[in-house]
C-alpha cells in the first residue's frame, strides 16, 4: 500500500491576524517567519518534499496606496497600511514568494484569496472579485494560473464561483467529509488535538471541486506549543514542554502511518508563523526527513494540492460519476446564507486560529 501526504502552509501574515487583534503573533518585521520559511525550503530541497503554499494575494505587492476597487464594505481596506514591503513587511511579502520560486523543489503556490476574506460571510460577487484579483497579481508575478484554494478560516466559497474562476481543488475540514465527525465537546476536541490519530480521508469531488480533507486545527505545527510568538493555552502549558514536543513528533508520525497503512490521504497544515520558533522547529525538521525516508521505502508519496487532482483522476474509474453524484447528495456544501451545520466548529478556549 502507498499512502498520499499533502502539506499546505498558509502565508497570510498580517492579513490573517490584524482583524482579530492577534498581530503580535508575528515577529518584529516578520524576521522569524522569513528565516524559518528559508529553513523549511532548504529542508524540502534536501529531502525532495513539495509543499503547497497558499498565499494572500496582496502579499505579492511591493507597495500600494491602500485603495482597492471592489464590492467590499467601505471600511474593509482600513487595515491596509498603503505603504511598501520596506515599511510594513507584514502586509507586503513578494520576497517570500520569490524565495519559494527560486528553489529546486516544485512547490505549489495557490490562493488564500486576495485579502483574507471569509468566503461564506460575504456576497458571492465579493468572492469572485477576490479570486480574480488574486489571479491578476499571480499573473503579474509570473506565477501562472492557480487551480487550488485554501479558504480563509475554513470558510466555504460558493462552488459556482470556484468553478467559474478555474479552481479545481480546495482544502476542507475533515468533519465535512462523509462518515467523518466533529468532537461533540471542548474536552473531546482537546483530547483529539493532543492524542487523536490524524484523519486519513479520501478526497472527494463535490459540486465540481475536489476537496482535500484536513483537521480544522493545525497539525504541521502543534497548537499545544508556542505558535508564532504566542504561548499556548494554560491547559496545554500544564503539560511539560518535552512531553508536548514528543506528542507533536508522535502525531506527525502517526499521520504518515495512517496514510501508508490505509492506502489513503492525509493533509497536514499550519500557518507560516506557527512553526517560526524553536519550540516547533525541531519536530518540523525531523518530520520532513521522515517523509523522505518513507517515500524512499515506497510507503507514501508527497503530493501538492494541484497534483491531487491528477492523483484522484487516476484512482477513480474513468467515466464513472456515480460516486461523485452520491457524495454531492450526501454531503451538500453550505453556500452563502445557509445556516451552519450542527457539527460546525466549536468556539471554546482551545480553538486555534484558522
């Protein structure tokens, strides 16, 4: 059996934090994030491990005046400093994308929308504008067409908009997959984060888009360790640091084992800032090396989100759309304006930024 492992890293920096009063998670002038991205890319080149980097499109700008045409609420752009990468590197980061592109490894750069919009909290025309604008700056930066999306904060973009804008693959929380579930209580989620097995879930096509399923909480980095510059919740801090680091190592390894033993798919993710510290980095470094070793053994293959599309097409019977139709019927995607399902994300003290 050969399992498939996907890693997606969110590069959103200030765009994903400033509206939630968590800007101080970032290091000063994002120096730690820049350094740890370079360290990760070095590891990937050494061990031939490709990663999907999902980028907030505005980060591709060298500078801007803070004014953007579009159908957003008029105060949406108030957080844009309207300066440049030299003055506000948390909102402009073309150098990070250039570093990714300069490497030998064939990483994917996909979209995290243009300005980190929550796709099911706004009208579809705003989502369409965001994806079209993100594609324009991708084109200006020579990145070409993007066919994958990681929606900010696990939101659900309108499927029709995704199809119309050429998106073929998206990352989705695993509890939205058929026969998967969400912990019913805060204690259940806490246990799942610390001790649960990484879900191994086959991707599925829903409403014309292939969904790759990941946990709602970060797994490439660990939420029970320091994330960025922030200490974890006091409940986590009651556990000795070396124990939490061992748990992180074990959980990373168990995900690989789950993919290999079930001939299925696992999807790890985190934000760039999450692992940009020395509490997280040793486990991340070891994990990349393990992925290489398991690939050489033939247990797994590491695939980007864009490669999952061809992987899925190879595994699915040609011309057989019955499975897709059944999945669409059993697991309808919530569109804008529909109420959140009963198993939607729980708000409690152990939640991590999405």
